[in-house]
C-alpha cells in the first residue's frame, strides 16, 4: 500500500507507519530499494525497511520508531483518494501515472 503526495512523491505504508525512498534501485539485479521512516529527518527516527523485488525486510527492529504510528494521516490520505495499491516492481509505473495527472 502506497500513498502518493500532491508533489508526486510516493510513500510506502507498512503497519501504519510511513516510509519514503529515493527509489534508487541497488544490488546486482537492481531490485533492492531502501525505505526510511518518513520521520527520519524531523524526529531522527531510525526505522528502515528494505525491499527486494516485492518482499519487504525490516532492517532495524520495528520498535525503533520513536513516535506513534500515523494511522490518522493514512486514513486521511485514503479519504482524499491518495492511496495506491501496487507492488514494488511496478513503482516506476506509479510515478509515471502521477506525472500525467
Ligand atoms: Zn519512525
């Protein structure tokens, strides 16, 4: 589940926390994307995820979030129609679509 912002950015939602990524694909098969908590800069939250293909891996322990989850914000986004369901390998397509809007 993803939330697209008005700027065309994309955030990953996992267990009611939001993550963002530069979407730079790494690794020998270019299928690894790193996600950091959306509060990484403002709150210095260190929780991170790694996705390989369509699978998510937790790089740090989930409890490393130093703030409550953002379920309210996620509910707001879904009411506003900003929520996208997609799989990770097709994220490029999601970005292309948001540019067209
Ligand atoms: Zn966090």
